[in-house]
C-alpha cells in the first residue's frame, strides 16, 4: 500500500534479483533470523565443549565482511547495497558507479566506498588500484556481484579472498550502447564472447573460491523461493530497513526513449 504501481513493479523484479543473489546464492546464513539461529547453536556448542583454555565461555565472532557491487546505483545494485548494509550488516560495502552524478546516490544507499569508474583521478587509471588505496587493510572481497560480463569478470574473480564468491547475473558490457547493431558490432560481440573468462574447477578448489550464476527468467519452477523471498523483502521494507530503487516512468509511446536512456548508461535506478 505504501508503493505506487510503478514502484511495486520495479521493486518486484529488482528486489528479488538482489535477494536471490545475496541470500539464496552468496550468503544464505546472513539472513538475520538464520544468522541468529546459527550463532546461538554455535555458541551453545562452544559453551558445552569448553574449547576456550582461559576458562571463559567462548563465543562466535564473525570476521569483518567486505563486498563489492558493480553498478551500485542501478535497479538491482541499489537493492543489493541496502540488503548488504542494512539487513546483512556487512562491514564494508563498496559500490562502483558509472558517472559523478551517481556517486551521491550510491553513498546515500549505504555504500562505505564509492568508485566512479569514469573518473579521471583513479589511482593508476583503474578501479581496482583505487579500491586498494581507499579500503583499509584490503585483503580481498568476500562477495562480488557482477552483471558486467567480459569487462570486469576476470578482475572481480582475481580480487576475491579465500572463501570468496563471485555472483554473476548479467553481461551488459558485451552489448553495444546503440539501438542498431552493425555488422562490425556483431563481430565485437562475438569477440567479447570469446574473451569472457572461464574458471578451472581445479583452481577453484585449490583457491577456495566460488563462481555462481543465475537467471531468474528461467526459474519459474521455484515459486517456493519467490514466496520466501517476497515475504522477507516485504517485512524489511515495512520495517524501513530497505527502500525501493528510483523508478523512472515513461509513456507507452515513449518506450524507445526508455531503451535509449538505459543504453546510455546515465540512468539511476530502474
């Protein structure tokens, strides 16, 4: 009842995508009520077994968590920032955006560090060295959410710490930003497809890293997950832990403008 029709429509697709990426794939134990149960059970086990040689009752302390969200001011990215900071309560949430006008948006959503990938002042001209310079005692990310595809996948994976997870849910950097795809652009799409990294299972095992992917468009058989996710999201939005991403409305006759704006990379939200 608190949302307009456009906000509700935008929230449904963006919020559940973010929820699935974070709480179904990357960190199911970090849903607050699950985290409380796991912590209580672990502390009870430690208490009963008296593992602390000092005689004090040991407790479980989660190490600091650092996560990276590409396109942090976009529709899904906006919700991911809020879920990571306000719900899962991660220590450091880093957001990458594509323009100075998006930096304030990402920061207001909850990002601790915001990197403008188009900035001319990036350290050594890249976002990764800029992150290392701005994150205290950086030793890698616990989770990276990447919908870019070929432009960042390999580097995202390389910047995971041991036990880190790369969650892939899009490949928009493979596609041209124009409404017409020329023969030359088709060749570039094919080239980018060939450049898209693959991940060796043996190396994944030795490095203790994970690569996870999903496409909710092909997951209609799991309505059980949708029901659980929407129940959690509804509770959190009613409790004002999270909000809705910015939604821009277009008239039906202006649908071409909507596509052009999305392709421009200048939009915020959905």
